[in-house]
């Protein structure tokens, strides 16, 4: 066999360089008029994405829904126990409502850093850390001995657990494609609602047989289960993150805290007759102004305003904001109303709220199917209209209201809530780029939490103000010369007797409080009717 010369070897090497492909992958050039090359390029770009089998996607969904449902349940578990906590902590209704509103505000403040933390440490690590701190804070709430420390540890509990809902929703959106995302979001909402529905009744039962403190102690072992399920959640690699806008975050947080304190303490402090309210209002306005100017100029704001250029997303956030403010009000006001005006037991008031949640789960079973068959915009409008029907029934409440009179409107509104939220959420993400989804989920949860706290604060303020005005008007008609006291239906009233005057005062206070509750329900009804057509402005994605 002949040995090739050096000249032949150089020729062979040059031929190999020309004829043999280079080992490094070179992306082919794509021309707009070449559809074949474009299709191959898109296939190669999607090849790196790992597509999970259907059974594993649903298993992951179940694993991430449990911690989110536990956190949401912890937000509402104190609702039914508020009357017992009010007596134990010697607080008024405007003071005890801080247990709800402060935790919701803390949840809103804890949401914005979620996207930055997920990019820096990975979604699964952030959720695990949130679960651990949530469990510790829950136990501290049970150990608190006064209203101030209860509110403080509730703030810690809500702040540390805030990333659980936003990240679980972001993972759900990434796991499922457009054609199955509506069904997946309905299943996610259904799982979260289990905690929302069962927590108040479970809390009322535990408070009735033990104490409200045991409610928060029991959250710790359930949190350990949540840590175990999160091990199945997909993790994301650490990414090169942009600097977090701590200045914008701090100024927005300060503005929210100031405004919520004004709403909660304004009625008790006689609003702007109080120096405290004036200082808080000025501080909140200044912080909000600085936040807006800073966010507009900084290159890395913690809220990426580009997401609001998507019309569907901006409209969806508005609908979600209004929805959250409306739907939490009956859950917070119904238990105190039944305890104070009807004298029902704590456990009974908790059971009254269960049908509302079960009806919402029932609605979610159908909305996941209907949303693929009908225009989601009209499904959303139908939900608002049905919710208005339930609200109109609540405006007919009086001191003789019975158990069924309260349950039926809540069932109607529970079914409507599924039609109000899921179509709006599906359309909200329909045209949004994948790179914005975590930020979009964070802003959505921020809007939801913020609106919930504002809705409760405004409702409690309106309740207290209406009760005060109604009591003054009713008391002005209580005098011996009033012809109404001469009718047999009025009974014998002795204005010279202290016991008779005390009974009249108690009756006037009850009637005034009932009028105040009805005024709140009228307000929610009017807002519902006005906002019903908003979903018609969504832009549908063209079908292939």
C-alpha cells in the first residue's frame, strides 16, 4: 500500500474541509419567501423545550395547587372566627377587621418581589422557602396575646406566603398549551377554592370546640405536607436577573399601608379632623407620586409596564381588580351580621358560607368545558349578571332573615363567580408573550390582593358610617309624642322606665346596623351592574 506524500495529504485535508460538515451547529439563513426553511427553523427552536406527558402535567398541577390552596385558606380561615376573636381581644368591628385587611395588604406587598426571587433562586426553592416561613408565622399568630401582635404576625404570615399563589399559577400557565389552558386554569382555581371554601367552616368548628388559637397551630402540620408536594414542582434554573427596584417597591408599599390605615381608622378618628389621618394621607400621596415618577424613569422597574400594552391583559386586570373587591365583602360581613343580629352560633355562621364555595366549585366544573365551546366574553357577562341577581336578593335582608335566605343568594353568587373569573383570566393571558407571564401573574395577584383589602376596608367604613347615620335618624323619631307608639303593634312603652329606654336603644341600634348592611349590599349590586359589559371589549384570538 502506497504511503501518501505530504503534498497529497495537504490536498486530502483541503478536500475534507470543503466536503465534510463542521461540527459546530450553524443556524440556517431564513428568507421570508422560503416557507420550508422557516418551518424547519421553528421546529428546531421548539426542540429544546421539554414537553411533559399529560399525566405528569396534571400530577404537577395537583402538587402545586395544594400549597396555594392552603395559603388561600389561611386568609379566610379567620373570617368565621372573627366574632370570637373580637370578644377575646376586646376589639371593635373596625379594629378586628384589621386581621383581614392587614393580612391582605401584606399579601399584596409580598407579591412584587416574586418574579425577581424566582429568577434569582428558582421557582421551587422560592415556594419551599415561602412554605417554611408561612408555617412559622402561623404558629406565632396562635401564640399572640393581644390584637397588635395578632395583626403583626398575620402580616408576616401573608407576606411570606404571598409567592405561593402567583408562582403556582405561573407554573400552570407554562405547563399547558392554549387549547387546554382554560381547563387547567379552571382545575387550578377549583383546587385553590377547596381551601377557600372549607377553611371558614373548619375554623368555626375548631374555634367552637377549642379556641381560635388552635386554628393557626394546625396550619403548621398541613404546611409540612405542602413542603413535600412542592418537591414535585418543576424548578427553573438561576438566571441573570436585572437589579430589583427596591426604591419603587418601598414607596409603593408605603403608599398602600398609609391609604389602608386611613380607610380603616378614618371613621374612628373622624376623618380629616384628625391630625393622624391628615399626616397619613399626605405621606401616602407623596409616596405614590414618587413611585410613579421613579417607575417612569428607572430602566429596571419592578413592574414591567410593557405588559399593559396588551389590551386584553390591561382589561383583564381591571376586571380582576373589581371582581376581587366585590366577592370578598359578603364572606367578611355575613358571619358578624348573623352573630350580632340573629344570635346564631359561630359554627352555624361558618356552615352558611360552605354552599357559596361549593357552588363556585360546581360552576368551575362546567366553565372549563363551556369556555371551549362558547365565546368567553359572553360567559363573563352572564356571570356578572347572575352575580347581580344574588346581590339583589341580599338587599332584601332584614332582622327576620333566615338560614335559607342567606344561603340561597350565596349559592347564586358562587356559581356566578366561576363565570366571572375564569373567562377573564383565560382572555387575559391569550395574547401575552411567554417572557411576560411571571410578571403578569405577579401583577394579577397584586391587583387581586390589593382590591380585596380595599374592598373590605371600604365596606367596613361604609357599614360603620351608615350605621351611625341610620341610628341618628331612627333615634330622632323616638319621643313620647310620636303617633306610632300609640298603636297596639308598638306595645306598651314607658319612657320613664330605664329598662324600656334601654330596650328601645338596643332595637334602634339593631335596626340601624341592619340598614347599614343592606346599604353595603346595594353598593356592591350597583358596581356589579355597571361593570357587567366590560368583558365585551376583550379582543378574541383568531382561531386556526
